C-alpha cells in the first residue's frame, strides 16, 4: 500500500487508537502507521495530555523516553498522560507497550517485573523469532498458540526480571504472551519476551511489531526478503477485540 492509498483508505471499524509521544520517543510514527494499515484511526497523544481524547485503545511506543535517565521508563511513568492510561487500563481499555513502552508499563505497575540492561551489556538489533504462548489477549487473539512469528528487536534494557514467585504466577496463570525462540537476546528470565495482566487487556513486549506490518519493509519471511508482516496481527487483533466488546 502506498502512502496515498493509506491516506485514502477509510478506517474499517471507526476505532480510534492513541499513540503517546514522550520526549525521546522514536517509534510513534511507525506505530501510528501500523494502526492505519490495520484499518483504524491513529490519534496522536502528547505525554502532557491529561485526557486520552476518547480513544478506544492506547499504544506506548518504543524509544528512550526522557533519555532513559534514572531507569528506562521511570520518568515517563509520572507523565500526566500515564495517569489517564492507568485509569483506562484498570477499566479494561486495551493498552500495548512496545520496548520502552513495556518498560513504562512495569514502572506504572500495570505489569509486574522490571526491565534491566541486557545480560551482555550491549545494544542488540536483530530480527527476532518468538513463540506465541497466549492467543487470548486483546492484542493477540488473531494469532494461534504455539505460532512462531518474527519481528525486529532493538534494545539495551531488554532483560525482563522478576522474583521466582512472580515468574511462577505468570506461568501458572498463562500470562506469558511471547517467549524468545532460538536465542534469548537479552537474558530475560525464562526466555520471556512479553507478558499480560490478569484481564488480558494490557500487553507489553520488547520486540517491535510496528516494524513488521508492510511487505518490503519488514523482516525476512517465507515469502522473501523483508516480506514479513507478522506484526500487523497485533493491530488487527485489537480491532477484533474492540468489535467483540
């Protein structure tokens, strides 16, 4: 789809999905494009907004919000927009945190655990395979459990850590959503790449689905080089969940 075609295409559901920009956010435009390609309206939200402007779902995109000073996501957690996100998420609104967004969700206590520096202490950027462990969340309902997908990964604070009790709870309650396949790129406990809350409306993951939504610009796939579009299913899944809701 060309830019002109994308602009001309009308949202098929009327859904409005907000994408929040913090100082240092890098992937907000990519996330907004993914939302549009899925068929929804992308609504730009600013970190200083106290309202979510009647959106139906929210994406916290990747980057280095506030330069990742103190800890990754630690300052963004106190942004006015995050107060609205926390309230909306507790009310059932779908919220997706990607990379830095995942870090913000843990800092806001919408998801358990924490993100620390990669165990090898280097920034990593690669095409990353993952296995879908939970296909029943607001953001994964169009996947199949056990499905292997590939999306780009890029982080330096991507190691998911939690105490053993929390890890056992996540496993026992089926709240591990994605697990790294083939290679654990950052040392995350139990190869965890993404998790969800108890309700299944809040999902956080380190890899970047918004970079795998359009043929010619994604990772390699069986269809050919840069043909992978596994990430688009995140955004069509949330539209399906909103329709059913």
